[in-house]
């Protein structure tokens, strides 16, 4: 990251993402629609289900496939598993050590042994959910256009319940721990964007909603937002059409869909004094832990209501057209669009990950923190910069412990 | 005695293979107790830097900077283990090696000249001597832990080199290919996943790359004789391991 004091009062902030380009949108061309969910999951090992579900939503919409209600439930449970795993990884292994002031979760064990052990159980449980429905936790294999390759038995899913119910009982301790962490603060206005699903706190599908405009269908995404390239980074940035940066992810979801959050999580939010809309990105760690509670509670309900579907998938015929699919990845909206020909092959693919959408917003946040960064010593500055970026849980290697801070003062 | 120093390094990849280390929740703290973390950005901001006793390398080499960095890490490491399909054969992003980079760049970037990538995404072994390879997209957590345990004891890891079919038979699955007519790469793919896909009623798509005894010509002529066309076979092989020698040869000769 570089901060250049231009002497004009507005410092220039550049987050140089060194993530090498992998050209997914290019090599997806010519592939069959049925192959896409397995291919796109490889974009991110931390949120593969999000990639699979957004692509399925796109193709199933185009091909007019009615997916069985119980199969949808399976996909949602799988997705909750990914939220639990990904949020637990972020909150307890990446972000909390920052706030505690230690380098990693291992170092946290000495001070908070119970917390680390329980957080690992939580993460383990998220992985177990993913394995029970997807076959494995990283790049699951069970999802396909029209449904799933094989639906697990009621018994197999129910075997998750004892540990699930235990975690629902104990997660309050983890919430209390996260709530007690000392956090920096940064109150600022921001355009918040997330999905809205009338049926639930949006996760597997929905329309695109924002605090600055009406709800629009996924097909209007590219009319509302655009990607642009910057010279200093391999990751494309995003902005609202005609506007500036915007923010996707937990803070947006909490702010816009609070009433749909599970009542247990909502009550905990009230106890923490959190109410929508949230304006401080440093509070996103709190929302993530509340979303873990939400996901645990929703999973408990969904698993109990699950019945094995009459058939695992609905047959379909590919057809030509342009399609769009969205879902709420742990880090925010994940948008996919494909042009498909009559043979069911992809002719054009566009994928806009949440981290790309948040990038400009991260730079804006750091710009606002510059006075504090400039006042800190080198270590403090680096730590604050890392924390400001980590608020967005970017799913790239710089998600983690990365920052080389380059502060350039203006030449007199 | 000083603990062996472990470095975990990411190149062009999805992070999934190094996440497998963090996914070993029960074993994680025990493992981290046995080593000193020299460098593992995904897990810790503490970093001792080189030299490393064990370097786990995830990802393919696909930019000039990465090519320099892997050579440096090799020099700094006693044992270098390539983990996952990207590191061992180039991974999915090596699908660009079948095309022309410029076309790919302009498909993704409005100003393609700014994105800096090499013509091809390549396995680690094209740049540095690799002591040991762990296959898979992602790697198997069990194979990863087993190999680390061996290396920590000074032994060379030994993994099964048989095909997925052996694991599948042991799992008691009905054959998805013979009984269900579903194209499956199990007979020519290395084991390690526990015959995951056939156990989930679908064909293997080759995450672990070719098995040692893979006979692509013989197997694919059986497939075509049973009504599975060459294009379907080529697409199956053009996955995460399309540049592994056996898969690559078949694609070059037949696609």
C-alpha cells in the first residue's frame, strides 16, 4: 500500500494488489455450462460455495430449471456452513489477534485458551457441514445445474445436530469475547449494497438493494455498477455508475437486512448496542460474529426441516441467452454473468467478486485514517493500515498479514 | 533442539491448499507446536524469514516476479514441497497455456498491457528442484499431515500412486461409468481424494492428475467405443491438471 502526501491536503492512497491475474473469464469461454460451477469454485478456496451458487443461479434462471425446495434448503445449509467456516477463520484467526495485539491465533492461545479452542470447534463445524452436503470443505463436489449429484440422507444431516446444539449454547462466550475487544473507530458515510430476499436474511439469492436507491434485479447489476482498471493493481476496481466507491459485505447486510437477522442474533446485537445502519467499518468483526450466530440458528432450523428430496436434480435443456446470478458470499455480493450459445457453451463470462467491489472503499477508508496513520510509529501505522483493510476480509493473499507501507511525503 | 522452521508460500492460486493446513483444526495446534512458523501469511503476522527447514509452496508460477521469488525460496529452504495442482502442474490457470496470452488479457482487462503476466502459468518444478509433490485440487488434508509428519521425522513421505478406481472399489461404490454411463477419469487419475466424486454419484474430473500407471490411449479408446465423444474427454482432461505430462500429451494428440 502506498500513501502519497501530495501536499494538497488529499493524500493519494493506493492499494497495490499483487495477486497475479489468472484469467478465469477468458478460459471459461468455450466451456459447457454444466462444467462452470466446478471451474469457478477454484477462484477462491475460502468461499467456493459462493462461486458455485452464483453460477448455478445464472444458468438455472436461463434454462428455466425449477430446483426442488429441499435441494434449495441443502444448498442454503451448505452456504451457511461456508459462512461459519469463513467468518470463524477471519474473526478468530486473522482479525482478533490484531485487536488483542498478538501476531496470530497460536499466540492468542496463551491469553485466551478457551476462546481459541472453541473458535476452532466452530470452524470445524462449518467444515463438517460443508463435507456432509458437499463431500469436502474446499471445492465441494455435490452441486450441479438443476440440483445436487446426490442428496444426503436425513440421518446423515441430523448427525450434525448434537455438535450444532452444543455450539449454539456456547457461542455466546465467543460473542462476548469479540465484543470486549478494543477497536479503533472510523465513522463515515458510505454507499452500502447487499442482496435482499423477502424470504430471509439474504444468502443464496436476492435482488440488489442499497441505501441509496431502489432494489434492482441481478440483471441490472451492470447498469448500476462498473469495473475499472487502475495502473497499480492487478485486481479490477468497482464503483457505482456515475458515483464513487461502495461497500458490500456484513456491514451492508446488517444495515439493510437487520429485521431478517435471526432473533437470537438480533438480541445479541441489541445487547452490544449495535443497531442499523452501521457506519464504522471496524464494527464489521462484530457483525461477522453475529452472522455466525445467525447461521448456526438458521442451520438448526433448516436441518430439522430437511427431508430427502424425491430426486436430487431436475433435468434441463441448455438454451442460448445471457444470464445473471448473484449470491451473498461471506465478503459480500458475488455477481456472475454468462452469454451462452445454443449448444450450451459459454461465449462470454463476467465475474465481479466482493473484494473487487470493496477495493475503492478500502482506499477511501485508509485516506480517512491518514492523519492517525501519520501520527503513529512505523509499526502502529502498519497495524492500523492492515486492520483497515482486514475489515473487508479481502479474499486474496493480502487478506492476511501483508502490508508493506510506503509513505511518501510531498516534495517541497 | 531448535524446532524446524516452516514456511508456507503462496503463488498464483486460490488459497485452498494452504487453507487445508488451517482446516486441520484438531491437529493444527499440535502441528504448530512441533514447528517454528518462519513465514505463513495466512496464519500469522510473525515472520522470522529464512532459512526454512520445510517450505510448502502453493500456486503456479505465472509472473516474472514469481519466477524470481521461487528461485529465492528454493535457495533458502532445505526441503521444498509443492502442494496442490497449481504448484505441481500449473493448475486451472494453465489453461491459458493452450491459448494466446494476448487474447486472454484483452478478455479480462480493458487495458491489457498493464496486467503483468508470463505467457504461461507453470509448475514450480519448471523453476526449482522440488523434493516432494502433493497432488490435488485441493490437496488431501490427510496426505498433507501425513507428509509433514514424515518430513518432520526426517523420512521421505510415501503416498499411494494407484488410481482412484482402487479407492472407489474399496469404498464399495457401484461404478458410475460401467453401471451409469457417466464419463469418469477415475481409471487414469491418482488416488488421494478417497474416490470422492464417484461416492457422490458423479464422475471423477481428475483433481489429482494422472496416476503412475495411467494409460490414456487405451482408456480413451474404450470410452469412445462406448459412445463418449472425444470432445467430452478433452474437456474433462482440460481441468486443473491439463499440463501434467500424460493429460497434456493426449490433449495435444487428440484435441
